[in-house]
C-alpha cells in the first residue's frame, strides 16, 4: 500500500512538473529577446513564490469561507466566527482573518438572500428581519448591509 501511495505521489509530481515545463517553454517562445524572457521569468517566479508563502491553512480557510458565503449567504463576521469556532472549523484566528480579508463576497447580496429566507420561510416582518440580520446572536451583518437588504426585500 505504501508503495502504491509513493508511486502515485511521484506520478502526480511528474505530471505537475510537465505542465509547468510546458507553460514555461511556451512563454519563452513568445519572447523576442533574452532580456524580455529573463524579465518575464523573474516576474513569474516572484508571483509564484509570493503565492507559495501563503500557508496552506490560510488557503483552505479562504476556500471554506467562499463556500459559507456562496451557499449559506453568511456575513463577514459570521464567516469569521464559524471558521474560528471550536464547534465549527477550528481555524486559527490568523487564517480566518486572512480568509475574510481576501474573500471576494457581496455581503449586501448575502444579507438580502438571508432576509428573503426569513420573509418567505418564517413570515417575519421587515423590522424583525433587520434585528435578526444585525443581532450578535443572529446573522451578524452590519447595519448598512441589513438596511440594504430591507430596502431591496420586495423588489
């Protein structure tokens, strides 16, 4: 079993290196001079190394944050709390902060989606929805995000 895993890992690395080599050779062919090629390769390396410096925990926290935003329409604070919760994802506070800082989410749209859920499924009034959206025991949206949701609720 160990041999199979080792062989699989080696095969995966070989495929990755082949793909990287193909992309490097095609970018080299497009360059018109050695200096241009050198500059392009330096920029590419700098970009890759800065991406490589982001810890895996931070990257996975960002992926999880995106899932919470897209599927559960959570607020920024709600996502952070879920990522750091001992009953949730148990990410470090640094990884969770990185995730919410780098997440490209429309929190107004998330608040509106939650507001529509509350209106449709729980028959709540707009003011009750606003309270639920901004409550620290509820959804934890900002007052501005909740205001946007209430304004656009019946549109």
